[in-house]
């Protein structure tokens, strides 16, 4: 039986290929087709990881908080601190 997340994992390369295949048309550049496919793949990815995650929402919130802390800590390290 195919689960929801199996469908999501299948959909990501499909939308990337769909975007790349639109660049066959002469009026659409390769970078435009791949860009559109990348945006659609990002939307599909965010649907699976943020909007409908396979874990509890409290764990997602904690993960986001830790990620922001890592980003801010890295920025402070690179910028030389206070």
C-alpha cells in the first residue's frame, strides 16, 4: 500500500521533470522551466514537512527553534559577535 509520504517522494522529481520539460517550448528558457519546477518541488516539500509533518507539531516547533538558534549563532560567529 502506498502511503501519503511515498506519494510526496514521487511527486518531487515529477514536478522537477515537468518544469524541465516545459523548457522544450521555444519561448521558455531552460532556467525558467527548472526554476518553476524547483518552486513547485519546494511547495510539495513544505507541504510534507511543515504543513503535514510525520511527527508531532510540538517536535516541529522545537526543531524550528533549534534551527533558528543555529543560524543566529552562526551569524554571530561570522560577524564577530557583539
